[in-house]
C-alpha cells in the first residue's frame, strides 16, 4: 500500500510537469524511489497509473460540503467557495495539464474535473433551496451556478497568468463571487428581508 501511494503521488507530480508523453515509467519510478517493475506489478501500464494518479489527486469529495439546509448563505457559500479555490489552486498545474491534453486523452480531463462536477451538483441543490425559500422560483439558478463554478475554476487556474482580469485580491475573491451569485438567484435586500421576517412572525402568532 505504501508503494502504491508513493507511485500515485510521484506520477501526479511528474504528469503535472511533463504531461503524458513526458511521464515515462522510469522517471515516475525514480521520483517515487521505487523499481520500475513495481509500476507494472501494481498498475499494469503507464496509462493506468496516470489515470489513477489524476483521480487520486483530484477526488470528487472536495474538503468542504454545503449544509443540507441553508441558514447563513453568504457565510456558508463563502466558506465553500474558499475551500474549492484552495483545493483547485493546490492542484492547478495538474488540472491545467489534464485539460491541455483533453483532445488526445479525454479521460484525463474528465477525471481532473470530477471534483468540479461534484461541486456543481451540490451548489445547484443549494441554489434551488434558496430560490424556493426566497420565493424566487423563476430565478435562473442554472446560469447562476454555472457562472459561480466558472469564476472559481478560472480564478484558480488562470489568475497567475491573467491577474489583471480579476478585480479582487485572491483572498477576497470567494466572498465577492458569492455576493454576485446570491443576487443572481434573487437574494432579497435587507428591507425586504425585514418585512418578510415580520410577516412570518405575525403568521406564526395568528
């Protein structure tokens, strides 16, 4: 098991730097400090090893999950978005390499983006709940979710090369994206929220 973990970590590092063609089994074995034969004994082929390495390095169950029931959307979503950004920034080199090779190796790009797809489904469920709670069922939650996921992904992957495009510093980006997202799905302003709260209290007393 230790050898398998060492090979997966080494393969991910080598692949992020050199891509599929440059990730020779000898180079990966040297990086892991293991015999090249071990790769074929545990994985069967270089392709199988690299597929497993990308999947292992970019799992779908990213660190922070959204709660089942929204209570404090700005805080909950900002924490969630920060977790996504942190994870993607830490793995940006591997994800960029996987996306760059998608045309030739589509499975690599798909696996590298599994975490983002998982995040998309979780965010979509959360957005639908918010729209229902706020009485804005006609809000285009699908587009709002797509825009937030795209903002997080592009920030994590492209900020280093296109820093001028992003108006907020990296540490404040998540909160800014979330504010725009919440407005897009119909977040009520403070005055409307206070009126709604009073109505709910009055209804509960009657």
